[in-house]
């Protein structure tokens, strides 16, 4: 298959090389030698994976690494402290560290104690509902409309739900997350808070009738304070009113989103801020006085840090919902709030009625371990991450990933200088943006610092973990809320971590101009220090290049190096960009995948455009960065069993192994509508078509890429 690798380099016998080579060979089609990589590369690289997996959903790198991550987390979360920290010395250890680990285990074990949870039954949830009734007393016989005297109670009830981590008449968001984007990205302090759309109870209004029946059964079963004697007919009628109120919220939110979409269509340069206005604190108070948005913000903001400016998504939505509340019987609003609490916590208590009405969406696939790790991740994420990192991620690994990122960034900058469709001014701006892009590698070292037990203890100092599972759920939610609000008035941290270090994840934020490459992504077979350079750059390197390229995709190019929304393309360059981007749209529009009913569904080239641009740019940048390495920097050993492939070919096989995947027809249909990524099959096929280097490596007859931007 093409030109053989040089035998002078020898064969890598390290376990990582053997593991990666074995995975690669198992994933390849059994008849790969008979396939033409220029036309059948997905089948060649991934035919064996599909045959092994059948219809089980999965992706090669993700499925293997997730199992690897889960096994490590299980070891460190269930083991005694000394065993949990024995792996290597990347972390400081002291008595505080042991106390942190004890808190982690206590929270996890409270979840795993199914007998105690079963004994508690629905009581913990009923207690929360009674507390809501204490905040805003519920009288089911009072069907009068909402009045001025109810306003204070409503606002207190909104605050009560927010403390539970439940969105009601505004969506809880990470405070200050958009602050750097607008209006002054150079301001080192975050004086902003974001008020996003109200959160309806029902995600799909078309299922309102079914949800009304469910709520009716909840009321009859005793989940409505003061409603124990409610008849089935009364419950049914009341539930319909609650759902009608919820549907009207959905309707008014939809109108607001449509208004925002119309603005964006008229002024695409506004991007994420098309639907956002900046209001003063007084304007926020006047916007929807019944909802008390100003009161909620004051209640949760740090002392003397209430923001002067608030980013509000489509202010008219809040005014319209506020008017709806004022015209609705207060008991209906209370019934809606009760329903939101039950919906939110139904899976956190053991109760036959709730189990029947809220069946496990996974069909029982998740075992207690997975469920409880997910819970502990939400409650004590950074402490859990500390022990995962200690067990699986060394300083040397972090240094290698950081060096790869710098090299790939340099390759992208070099590529900018070679583009004939970019003006010199735009090249200079693109170079500046790439060079000022922050790289957050592995795990957080600030707010908190995973290396420091004292930093973690301080971060969770207000969190009280007990042996009671439901209390820990509530405590974790409240602590996360406090942490989010605590960023108001503090220096803006562009590279603050938003997702777990143990996640199989990498992403880019245009408002921060920062990429994150998690320790969870930097695991075998995608990454290992001992792998040859071509496998490192073909695996994790392409992912790094993908994230950097997002800074210049159809969305990312609307932000400058500071994260501010600004059109820094001149007209000629912008027209050339749009023409080249349209090629990607047309290309992916033609790709089809099987869906239910024996039909074929088309990929949406426009919806997936940003990811397809990033795929093409990342593949090219990582390849060029690898080729630019000096002989002294490269590890050129061959992978065992794959000596007949050139290193260039193995680069692309390593890349394709990231995207070997299968999925059932229903999932394919859903992802075609909802996902902004193309199906894995076409990420490989499209990537190969758009790579000059791929076509040269496999000696394809046509070397010109189908579509190319960077």
C-alpha cells in the first residue's frame, strides 16, 4: 500500500505503540488491501470497527478512552487515600488533601447507598415542596388573578427555586461569561451578568397533553402541598391550566427568538449579540417588575458587587412573560413551580410513582457507579479531577501537548502568510489573533488550582457534605450557583475552565479567544508520550488544530483577538472567504446517511459549516506542524504490524481512527437535525477530499482539494 516505511527507524515496542497499532488494525476493514483509499478511506480505516460494534453507538477514541477514564475514576474514588495518590508526584499532598479525598468519598458513597435512599423515599422531595409553600403559601381554593400583594412572594419563590439550581423566569447562566465580548473586552473586571430566556417546564410543547396527564397524576399522588384531597378531575383540570401557562411562556420565548433571528439575518456581524442588549440596573428593574430580576441579582451577587450593566437576551421576552404572570391566577403559577421542582428532582429520590412517570431514559443502561460519578462530578468536580489527573496525567504529558499546540499554532500562522485570497492587513490581524490565543492544557491551575489541596479546600469551603444524598444534591447545586455569581466584580479569567479535566473534550471560545485541551482527551490511543510523532500529530494534533481553526471559521472570524465582536475582514477578503466557504456547504449538502423508514437524510452543509472548516484546517495545520519538526524532535519509529505504510499514511490512519463510529438510524436522523457536526463517516470522507496532503500521501490521481480555506 504505497511506499514502505523506512526499516532504519526500527519498530516501537512500547505498550502504547502496541496498543495503538492493535486498535488501528482491528478498526481497518478485513479486506483493506483491496480498497482504494482515495475513494473508500472510511471503509478502509473503519470497516472493522463498524463490523465489531454492530449497531452499538460509539466512536473508537471516545469509547475506549471513556472506559479508561471511568476505570481510573473508580479506582481513585473508591480506594483509600494512600492508594488514590500513589501514582506520581505531580500534586502536593498534605492533611488537607486527605480531608478533600474523604469529602469526595463521602459524597460518592451517599449516592451509592441505595438502601438509605430507598428508606428516605419521597420524603426529601416533599420537604422541599413544603418549603416552597412556606415561602409562598398555596391555597388551592384561591383562583384569583395575580395581584400586587403577590409580587413579593413570587420573587421570593423565584429566589427559592434559583437556590435549588432551577431556572424559572430567567435561565441561570455562568455570570460574566459574555462579559469580555461586549462592550469593552479590555476591561479586566467583569461588571456584567447575563439574563437569558425564561425556562419553560416542557421542552416540547407538542407533548403538552401527555405532560398534563403526568402532572395530574403527580398532584393526585400527593406532590402538591395542600392538595392531598384533590380529586382526579380537579387534578386534571388544574394540570391543564399549568401546562397552558407553560405553553404560553414557550410561545412568548419563541417570538423573542424569532425577533433575534430576524436581526441576525439583517446584521450577521452581530453574531451572538444579535439578541442581546445592555441594560442598567435600574432599567432591569423596570423591564419586568413583577419578576424582580433586579432583586434576584442583588440577592445572589457578592457584597458591593451588584453589576451596573446587565446583558439581557431579547428584553421584550421578559416584559411579555411578566405581563403573562400578572394575568394568571397565582395558584397556577404555584402549581407550575411545584411541577418544575418535581421534574428536576424526580430521579434523585426513590419512589414508585415517580419511577413510573419518569422512567430511566437510558432503559436501565447506567449502573449506580456511572450515576453516582455523574452526581459527584457536579458536586465536587475539581476534587475528583485532581485524583484523576494525579493517576493519569504527568507533567511530561502536559509539556508535550503544550509544545504540540504551539507548533500547530505556528503552522497556522505560516499558512496565513501563504494565502493569496487574504489581504495583507487581514493576514496581520489573523496572525495577531492566532498568536494571542490562549492555550489551557490539561487541567485548571487557577480558580481553583488542582495541584494545591489548599486551593481546592478554599474553593469548596462553603460546601457541607454529609451522609445524606439528597442534602448533598441541594448543597452542591447551591454551591455551584454561588461560584457562578462570585465571578461578578472579579478580574476576568479568559482561560477559566468550564468543563471537567477528565472529560473527553476539547473546545474553543470565541469570546475568550482560548482553547482548552483536557487531560481526559490526552489519553491512549489518541495520545501517549511514547507514540511516534506522526501518530501524535495525526491523533491529538488534528484535534488541537481543529480547535485553533475554530477561531477563523464562519463564526469565529466575527471576533477579534480580544474576543470582541468585530468585522476585521475587508470586503475583498470577506467575499473570497464566503465563496470558499460555500464550497464546503455544497460539498456536505450532497452527503447522505440512512435514517428510519429506509430513507436517506442529507447532511446540512450550512449547519455543519463551522465544524467542517475546522476539520479541514486542523488536519492541514497538524500535518504541516509534524512535517516541520526537526529530525531531533521526531520519534520516527514504526508501529508494529504497520511497517508497510508510510509515516504520512499512518498520520492519516491515526486521524481517521478518531472518527470511526456507528449509530442507529433513529440517532442518525436526530443528529442530522440537531448536531452541528457532520456524521463521523463524512468527517473522514470530507476531510480526505479536502486535504491535498492526504491525496499526496496515498498517491491519488487528483491532488487538488475539493474545498480549501486554510
